[in-house]
C-alpha cells in the first residue's frame, strides 16, 4: 500500500462540483460566505486554511468526503467540537470533514444508553440526558466536542465514580479509510473498538457513539478556594484525601487567578489562589457529612460547594473560556505526588503568567483503575493524577511569556511523572510523545492502524504510524 501523498494539489472544478453534488451538506471553499467562520477552531493560535470544508450532515456525506480525500490525495482532517489544542480538527490546503452539523442524540431511558452523533458537544449531550436524571462521564467544559474528548480517553468530574468516558463507551459507527462503514463494539470489529478507546482519530471517522448512562442528576459540588499561602497544606491534604476517598467523591486541584466578577467576593478579585472543584454523586442527604472532614481540616476561604444540577456543574466555567483565546498545553501523568513535587507545583503555580492561565491535577484513581492498562488503548491506568498546564490569554502578544512558563513548569515536574502525557492535552509534539502516551499499547495500535488505515489517510491527529 502506498502512503498518501498529503501534498497540496490543484483541484479540478469538475471534481469539486461532483463532490458537492454527492453531498447534502454545504461544501465551502476559500472566498465562500461562511468559510472564514467555518475554518476557525477553538484555539485562537491556530490559523489554518483548508482547500475544502465539507459540512457533513449524514453518514453518506462522510463516506463521499473520505473517498474524495483519498482519491485526490488530499490531507484530511476531521472536526468534532474543534477544541483540540494543536488544532488537529483542521489542516492547511486539504479537506476538513466538519461534523458539527451532525447533532442527533437519542436517549434510551430503559436501556440507559445514549446514541450521540459525531458533531455533538458535551453540553448538548447533558441537555438531552439530564431530564431523565441520567449522565455519562465527560470533561469540565460543556462546549468541548464529544468526538475528540472520547477518542482520546475522557477525563472529567466523574472519573473516580464511573471511569473515563471510554470506559462507558459501548460502541461506535465508523467510516473507514476505504470509505466502508462499520459498527465496532465488543463483538464486532473488537480490535477497532479496543483501538478507538484512547487511540484518537487514527482509525476513521466516528459518525456516532453509544454510551452507557448513570443515575446522575443533582450532585453536590463546586469550587472551594484558598489563598496561595495555604497551598502546601491544601495540596498535601487533597493528595492524601483523594487517594483513599470513596469513589463517589471527585475533586480536582488547580491554581487560578480569581476572575474580577461575581460571584467571587471583591477582595479576592485577580488574586492567585488554589482551588478544589468537587463533584460528589452519592446520596445528597449524606453530602454535608461527607464534606465535613474536608471543611474541618482545611477550612476554605471561599466555599461554593453545595447541591448543583449536573449540567450546571458541567458548564460552570464555559463563560470564562470562550472560543478564540490563545492556548498552549503541556501534560503528564503521575502515580505519586511527593512533597518535593508539591514544592515545585507551588513555585510555578504562584507565577501564573496571565489571568486565564492555569494548572489542573485531575484524580484518575477509583473507577479508572477498574480497567487494565491493556484493556483499552489508554495506557496509564496505574497513574493517580493527570496534570495539565495551560497558558491561556486573549492577546497573542503574551504567547511567548505564557508558553515559556508552561514549558518551564512542565520541565520542572516531568522527572517526577510517569513518563508520558494525555494525548488530548498535548500540543503537536511528534512521534516520541505519542509513543510515550501509549507505552506498551503502541505496537498493537500500529498493527490495527495498518489493518484499517494502511495509507495513513487519517494522519491529522496524535498520529500512530501503520506498522510495516
Ligand atoms: C476548554 C477545554 C476544556 C477541556 N477539558 C477537557 C476535560 O475536562 N477532559 C478531557 O479529557 N479533555 C478536555 N479537553 C481536551 C479535549 O479532550 C481535546 O481538546 C479534544 O481533542 C477535543 O475534542 P473535539 O472534538 O472538540 O476536538 P476536534 O479539534 O474537533 O478534534 C480533535 C481530534 O479528534 C479527532 N476527532 C474528533 N471527532 C472525531 C470523530 N467523530 N471521528 C474521528 N476523529 C475525530 C480529530 O480528527 C482531531 O484529531 C479540553 C479542551 C478544551 C479546549
């Protein structure tokens, strides 16, 4: 099999017209009304100009677009929610399959499952499932796409309780590189189903996902904040607490700059503080009791934790992070957080370079550990914490400063890490980082890639090269 050329080619007008005739969704080219808006992704640092954007509305559109990209040797990018840090939902000169019009969601309250089309965001899924008192684990910002977040693993508020998003994935419908359509689950194309649970967009276009739902409706959660001066105590308490807490308690740790707006008390506006954002999904009448030891051991300076609808918790930070800001990401997994590492967290956390920049540590023990390291493509099952350091700001003039901060922070902590990071929270760092993220699972992923996409048509992602 010859590897795709992926070089810009001049497209013949008749070929483009043919594709337009074969698709029901809009086909956009530079200069078309709507092209500039359609090419923009979430990260304002990304500025790519595809030759064609196929706004697919159904599986037939996706099949036609995949075939077109392969036949014309075009670079092919697939966009779900467009939130990817390095902008892997778009490309220069090639064809973008934009799934954002594929918004179908069907809840089956009896089977407790939800079927979600590839262009949905998590907010849309929550909207559909919440009236049934049901939810599936996702992330922390509801505008994030279901597609990319799921295919990379999915770390969120419910990780300790229900596992990663992929641990609740029951099956996918996919269009493969040869244009064929398959359903992959634990019975059919089980190898493919193993690979898409963590292996990213390497294996084809997922046109719909089937998720297991849980009885999650109103939870007890929200942020608690402490001054930077107390970080050492708070972080050590949180580390020890979360390593042995009941699985219905989730709480991620972060460094933040308090936004200058309600509901934050004015005296803390623009102060650097540390935060734990909780999500307890056990019996609500026992919540106060569950939080009593936390409030007694490290009394919070600002305490917003209380009963909150799941869909509200999920969208609590959406307004703070609108589309178009500059984002630079670094990531690692950790099994232990030594006191020495905590000192380094404190050092760099106190130097957040801009108001939007932050560092989060997500606990990924509990239910995430119920699944083995080789049971899905997501390898770091023994890790207890996922770290993400993000430089964020509206003004590109601050990029150099915030990128420098993020790199220095990451470099200082990396020696204490497990050696690889979360593919959904890295930039375009190349093959070594991708291999480090998958460790022993990489060779198996490369074999499956060779079976389903030997020409590496789907290469605009954290790319797994087909085994030779
Ligand atoms: C503000 C913000 C908050 C975040 N919070 C979390 C979080 O809490 N937890 C977490 O785990 N991650 C989180 N992330 C990271 C997120 O998981 C990744 O950015 C992810 O890539 C976003 O998916 P998307 O569909 O929106 O992105 P896109 O840019 O559309 O796609 C990302 C990648 O996935 C592929 N892809 C997307 N959909 C499909 C599909 N249907 N079929 C095949 N390939 C597809 C694309 O080709 C691309 O390679 C966050 C990101 C942002 C910007």
